[in-house]
C-alpha cells in the first residue's frame, strides 16, 4: 500500500516551526544563561513567535525576511509606547484601544500589512503590563532586536521557504497563450475545442484565490492596482478567445478586418508579456488603440461587409462585437501594465475612470483606501473596532483584577477572536479544552521537576517545535494546549514556579475567551453575512440608474464621440438628455452630472460589497447552490453594469432613429426596475426581461447605428440573465437565460466575462 505524501501545508508548518524554534531558543538561552538578562530573554523569545508564527507573513524566505525588517521600527516604537503607558491601567487601556484599532484598520493596505498586525499588537501587549519599569526599556529593545535578527537569519539560512512565483509571471504566461491563439485564429484556424480548454484553464489560474497570498496584487499602491486590473483583463481575453475557438465552423468565415485586428491583439499580448518579464521596455497602448479605432470605424459601414440582409448583418456584427471585446480587454492589459510597472501616469484614450489610480501619488492612494473603508458598512472597519474593543476590555480586566500574567488574557483575545459569534464560540470552546489539558500536563511537569531548571530547559525546545508545527494544522485545541506547555517551561526558568503557574495560565486564557466571546456577540455577531446582503443590495440599487444613463448615452450620441476620442467620452460624460433613473430630459450638463454621480456611487459600493463578500467566504458561508442568493453573480452583474457604462457610449456612431430611442428607453427602464427589485432578494428571485431589439427597428436603423443597437441589446439581455440567476443558481453555472443564449455569440461574450472575474 502506497504511503500518502505529506501535505504541502504540513511541510510548510514544519519548516516554519523549525525556524521560529531555532530563533527563539537561541535568543532565549543566550540572554538567560550567558548574559543573565531575563528581560532580554523574554523579548528574544517572543519576538520570533510574534513575527514568525503569530503573524502569517506570506512569501518566500527573502520576502519574509524583508517584511520582518520593514516592520522592525514599528515594533520598537510600540514596545517603547507600551512601556511608557504601563504607568497605570487607564493610559494602557486607552493606548490599547487606539493602537488596536489603528493597526487592525491598517490591514486595508494589503496582505503584507495585514499579516504583520497580530505580531505588532503583541509587542504592545507585552510592554504595557505592570510592573511599570521604564528603566528596562533598553533591555526590552535589545531582546527585540536580537529576536528579530535571529528570525531574519534563520528565515534566510534554515530551510528557507522557496520563492513565490510573482503574479506578473502568471499574467505573462497567460498572455503568451493568448498571443498564440489570436495568431492561429488570424490564420484561419478558429475552430479548436482543445485550445479552448487550455485557454479557460489559464484564465482560472489568474484568479487571485489561485495565487499564493504573497503574490496577490491586493495592495493600495499603483503597482498592485495595475497588476490586478491587468490580470482581470487578461482573463477576459482568454475567456473570449476560448469562445471563439468553440464556435461552429459555419460561423468562422474569413473576415479581413477581424483577421487584421487579431494580429494586432497577438502582437500586443506578446510585447506586454515580454515587458512583464523584464526583457523589453513596457509598450504603450497607442498602436493597438489605433487598430481598434480603425476596426470600430469599419465594422458598421457597408464597405466593411454589411449588406441589406439584416439577419446576416447582425450575425457578422455579433462576431465582430466579440472580437472588439477581446481587443479592448487586450488594450486594457497594456494600459494597466504601463501604469503598474512602466511609470505611466495617464490612460491615453481609454476612459480615465478605469485608470483613476494612475495620477494620484502613493500616499494619496493609501489614504483613499483607508477613507473608502472608514464606514460602518465596511467589514475592515468592523473588524478593527471589534479587535480594539476586545483588547481594551482585556487590558482593563487584567489591570483591575491585578492578574499576575495578564498579557495571556490579551493574547487569548488576539489569537482566538473570530469575525462571527458562532465561529468565536466554536474556537474558544476548543481552546478552553486544549488549555485545560495543557495546564494539567504543565502542572504535572512542574510538580515532577520541582525546582530543577535543567528539566525545563530540556523540555522547552521540543515543546516549542511540536507546538509550532502541530498547532497551526491541528486547530486551536492543540495550539493552546501545547503552547501552555511552552510558556510553563519558559517562565519556570525565569523564576521559581509552582503548579499554580499552570492554574494562572488556564484562568487567564478562560478570561480572554470570555471577553472575546462577549465582543463577538455584541459587535456585529453575524460577521460579513449581514453586510454582504446589505452591500450587494446597495450596489444593485446604485447600478440601476447607470443602466438607463448608459442606454441613453448610446442612442443619443451626437456622432462626434468616436471610441478613440478625447478622454471622458464614456457613460459618465456622454449621457446627454437624461437625468437619474427616471430618464427625464434636463440637458447635457445635468445628464453628465447624474452619470458621474451614479458611476462614483456604484464603484464605491461595489468595493465595499466585494470586501464583505471576500470575508463572508472565509467565514464558511453557505454556497449559493445550496440556498440563498448568489452573491457572486450579483456582484458580477454590478461589475458588468460599470464595464458597459465605460465602453458602450464610446462605440456609438450617431443619433438613433426615434423608434430605436424609444426601444432603448423602455428596455433599460424595465431592467432598472428589475435591478431595484432584485436588491430586495424576494423568495425565488426576480424575472428580468428587457424588451428585445425588434426586427423592424433593427431593419430600419441606419447601417452605422446598427452596431450600437446590437451592443446595447446584448448588454441588457446579459444583465437580465444575471439578475434572474441571483435568486438561486450557483456561482459556477450560468443561469438558464444565459445558457439559452450560448448559441448567440454576443451573449456568449458576456457570459464568458461573467466567469472571467
């Protein structure tokens, strides 16, 4: 019988346990037995634990070492502040409230900042407890420096974690595949189902959940924002190319304008991939932008292949519309990479709303990330408040009751608190059981060893290694029980100990569990469940007026706003003649203002809802395929509303006939009403049904205007299919309405975009 290979998570935990144990033991034994400095020994022991174990810093050995060195000044400052505020309980509690909130809320900056928060909080916790001994601050800082230095050394030398593939390398590999596929399609090899599978698989590999935490571009800076946008746009390119490969051969007739644009897409993808690898300069998007503008100018003219047969013309337009989405996504990739790693501070002719992060400075981007989450609706804000209140209450209890090792109370709150009351209760119940067993074992150890320090010294290292390697994998019961043995073995070497040390540890952990549970019950006990429902409802209501604004912008276009026109010719600036959801005519300036406000509000609420949904999935929320609304599909519906509002008005060729204007107004109004209704999440969902583009309206429309009408019809029907699916279909399966349209190339384009987020 073959042995099962060890899991990667267990192997990583074992290697990290070895590094932290080596750093902690070296610093602790050296300071205590060679230098005879107990205070230095305590900080040398806990510094590697704080930044190497309690803080799940992502990345390879070099990345982890770099992050530890970056947070070292903050750790020293927090230690000094905690030492000063330990003068009495009141300032210590006040400092805990402020620092607990500030550090927890700083996790909004990205995964690196979030990962270091627990360790940084521990440094303040260690220092802010009595006795008040400011004269020991130099020793505390020396111990901290020694522990951090040893951790960095062992991160680099002892079983170093392998480097993590950067996200830009994933994008580059995906772009190479996209370039090869686009070139093959341009040469006439379009029907290739096997290639479609490879394209889809490569697209799934760009999901942030598939990338290691260290490489996920989720930070607030320009580089991370640009790479995240480039990854999303690359996946849309791959998904769209995969649908081209799945088309029947009967729909893949030669089309010279399309073949030329496909070659341009292939060249752009190849150049961008080389830039991401650092083998050439970052290209600008101007070359592909000119090709797209030329294609847009040709696709709606009789000389471009359209003729009197409306059915054939619409089929050709739908195929070209698919290709246009692919080219625009490739153009977005180029522009995003130019901003992310090329230092570009503008978005060329692209909508400036898409690349709003290009011009602001890095400090302003960081401030915007914080201010955007400074609301009671943000789960990041809620978590920061919950953490600060829990730690402040724990410090107050420890100070008022004069607990001997009161920092264990805060450590329990810090490590056992969860974002929902149910998860917190499950965790503290397991932790209490583990601590009880560990306290019994520690009491037996102390009782048997008596005052023999050598026994504790011999037990400490294996206890640390087992606790640090088993605890992260086996759960809170094992972690707390084994860590109880570690602290008993360590503190018994610092001062004579009796079995009551284990009793103190048990009582302190139980006190911390109780405080954490109370905070979990009182402060947003449902976690992200309530916020994701409220956030998704808010974003759907904000997106509803944007649908009508966009439809009006398309059919009222003046003919002077070509795709490659001046920045700002998007839904936010081209929506003339409408104002708000009602579609009343109040003039161009009022329409622009309404569109800009609708866009701003939708984007803001979409970010808040996405943050709530991300936390909801980490809390073990029920899968929508089982019960409840499909939150993921609802977020994608709002995202596609925003995307359409960017691009559709930029592809209009002139004012539409009155009957086309009336159709667009009525169809968009019905969809907006359905979107408002979907925000209430009625049982069974809503049945959204916009008015299809009538045959007589399409036949009567001027040939240059017909592409815009086909685009708006496809967009509205796709949004309707997604709204209908919110009521119950699963996130990975298209709703029935979308599946019915799979044979419709333009609808297939939007369905591919839905799965491509």
